[in-house]
C-alpha cells in the first residue's frame, strides 16, 4: 500500500470530520436558552394596536349560504393587538386561576384535552393527551396553549373587525358567548356559540375538532338591522414572553408561515430574538416598539408558531386574498415582557339588511407528527409539510425516517431500528469502500513505478503529475478514493442527525438499560463512576459543564480510536499526535449529542472496523492494528500456541 497516499487520505478525512463536528458543536449542539431581563415597573406607554388597532392584515371571506353578502377590496380592518391579553397579566396568574376567569366548554378528543373560554370565545387551553413532559410515567402532560392572564399566555382567537367607517359592535375579548345546548367539544360533536350585540347583528360561532389536532372555526353573522354592515374576519395567535428554545441552529423554532400556496412568497422562518431585536431598535429610534413583517395580498398558506415538537398554526381560507402580520411587541402593556403575534384579516364582507355572511378557518394546535402533518398537507393544506424542518438533506432524511419507522414496527424499538439502518447504510457503501481499498492495494504494487517517475521527473513537477495521472489511468486507480466513502457518508450522518433531533417519534423513545430517550444525551457519567458515587459532577463551579461523559460517547471514542489503529503510524510526530488526540476530542464533542446519534456513530465505527479489517486482509494490505496497540508479540505467541496444539 502507498503509505504516503494513505496518510494524505486519512488526514484529509480527519480534517473534514473535524470541520463538520466543530461546526456542529458551535452551531447546532450547545443549547442557547435566551434569558431576558424583566423591567421593574409597568410600561405606561402603549404599543400601537394595544387598544384593538394593531396592524392591518387581510384575507378571504367565504360568502354565506344565505342573504346578500358581497366582498370588497382589502381595506383597513385591524386585528386586536397586545392589550387584548392583559387581563390579570400584571400579576401573572397561575394557570388554574387564569382558567377560572371564564366559564368553559371541555375539549375531549383522543389527542387533546382542555377547554374553550366562553369569555372571548378563545381556544386557549390545550393539553396534549399523548405526550408527557418527561419520561416518568407520572409526569404531567404537555400543555400547549394557556389562557390570557397566565404567565405563559398562548392562545388562538378568531373574530370580526368593523370595516372602515363602521360603528357596528363586534365581539371582543370581554364578550361572553352563550353555548347553544350543552356538552363537550368532541370529534363527533361540535359546539355552537352565539352573541347578540343588541344592534341587530347576531354572531354565531361553530367550533369543531378532528381526532388529532385540527380545529375548524366557522363564524357567521346574521344582520337583522335596517342597514348593511361591513365586517372583516380575522384570526390570530398570541404568545406572551420570550419562549424557551432548544438552541439547535439546524432546527427552526419561532414564527413561521407559508404566506402563499403558489411559492410566490414561500416559507418564512423568523426567530423570536431577531424580531424582538427589531422592536427594541425601533424603540431606541423613538418609534413604536414593535418588530413587524407584513405580507399583503396573500393567497393560501398558513402561519403561526413552531417549537421543536409542537406547533400552533392558523390556516386561513384557501381562496381569495389576505394580508398577514408577524409581530413582536417590545413590551406588552401590563405584562412588562415581550409578546409575539401572527395574524391575518380577510377581505371585507358587506352584509345587507336581512342577510347573512360568514367565513371558515382552521387552527392546528398539537404535536408535529410526521405522518399527521403529511396527511394534512395531502388533504389540501398546501406545503403544510414544511412545518417540519427537514433541511437541505431532506431528500435523504425523509426516506431514512420512513425506513426507521418501518424497522421500528418490525423490531419494536427505535434503538434497534437505528442499529439495523446502520447495517443497511454500511451495506450500501460496502462496494465503494471495497473498491477504495482495492485501489489502494494496487497503488502499493505500483509503488516502484511511482518512485521511478518521481526520480525521473523530480525537476519537472508538472510533467511528474501528468505521468502519475497516466499511470493511475492505465491501472484504473482513483487516488482520492481513500476518503471518498467517509465524505459520501456525511450527508447520511447529517440526515440521521436531523431525524433524531426533529422528529417527535424519537422523543422519549427508549433503547435498552439507562437510555430512556434517544433524542436526549446519554445520562450516564464516567465522572461519578456511572452513578456509583452519589454526586452530580456537572454542578461543580466553572468546570461542571465539562464533567459529563456518558458510556455511549466513550464507546464511540474507543471504536474510533481502534479504527484509526488499522493504519500505520505517521512519520511526522505532529501528525501522529493529531491522530492520537482526535478520538478524544471527538468523544467530548459528541458527549451532548442525542444518544441515538452517538449509538449510530459507535455502531458504525465498530462495523467499519470489521469491514476495513476484512477488506485490507482480502487485498493483502498491511494491517497495523495489533502493532499500534502493542499487542503484536502477544498475538504471535497465541498463533504459535494454536499452531502447536493443532
């Protein structure tokens, strides 16, 4: 084997690996939870829109089945803004106390529990029935939406705004709706709410929900007055405070939307901090303290909020046009903290005297399950699948998730499915790896000819390279093939990383033993002897963040080191030192990666070790493993004893 070429290939592969992992460590792994200072005194000034005049947005109104309802061009309807959440916001009531501020209609589905508020008619109490906060069986279920008045207010609201120049009374945050009949909101039974404004207009709201996470809200108005009225339907989601995020740069968490179904606007991903910074900068410039993105004349699409595993998203009517806003408030009046809002307002609807008009919209509030999201996308919500951030290598990540899902159904454990898919990946790349080592074995046989060319053209480097390339071509050798298999596996590794990080199927998925969540890091720690010593090293001042090293990251480092020992020692001491320390550096870098990914890497290293050993032996290449480990003499003795006994 050409040791010089082999060394170059190994160094190139290691440098590439180091670049990738250093980049991931810096950009993708370290959680960066934003900590915000809260002002000591209530903000006296108001944010534009705080009194129900925030931001112009627009949308599509579906004509009612009865009455003379007509649409007009988009105009100045205004969605209620930040002040609409401030009931009891100064005190930041506990969740249960905030829920008690309104009479409620229970929500009971296989996927959701919670309630709707009769005051304001909001969807503001949603709990995910299938998901818990931690892996403990008695852990509380995940709460998605919280009512106004609570410290974590996060709710959806639908309604009407009066058209320009109109004085018609519309329902607002203080409106107490009346439920027609009784009972809970279930997939089989919608609920109907009514409100009479005393001016001749009767508002009727029908809320239904499927067995997963989609609400449908139908708003109708019957005009019993003597004059026509002009109204614009709107929808909004408001979230109080700076939400905590996981901090993975490969995963978008924040405000999101596809503000056009025909790709004319496309996917919008806006971070909380970026929009909040814009609001703070405007305040410094003595301007209204809001950050705002406006999308006018939009058709189709959706918009809202996405977390790592959960989302709350508005889906306006698919036809017609609307304007949408994505907003950050520097200080929500009465709450002394940031607030975020996504909203739309539909086209104006003119409802003649004696007529009726209405509109229908949807709200997704639930878990970002791949299969569920895809089904909603296929059922007519165009590009809804973009809610899951597959990234650049989505064309690899999606089929990889599909294979993992099916392996899980066969094996009953996602950890075992990861081991199985690793074997499949290795099998796919085996011909390439085998061909690579065959090429390297041929280079070894060509070594005398190569040395002759180097000597013959030592003063003419260009001619030397030309003759070398001719030699490679004649013998059908690719000198770069040594690192090619590793380079080609990077997209696969990255795609699997995305699958493990973003798919909720991996959340709280156990493996064996102490690994109870494949999406989280290995909880064991060598620095307390894997739990034998009764203390937590990570709380040690200054250095505690470095004192965590689980069993699987250690195993990954050991298998990586063993694989590297198959190659000869480097003649340059500096290079050899880099080879020796590389597995140690990688081990500490991988310590905080999801356990599923570390298990994949360790298992992949082990398979690579056996695979490479077999290929090198098959092609007559020198195997330096036992020599580099100092076990060569011991292995020889064992061979002699075995030969003598036989």
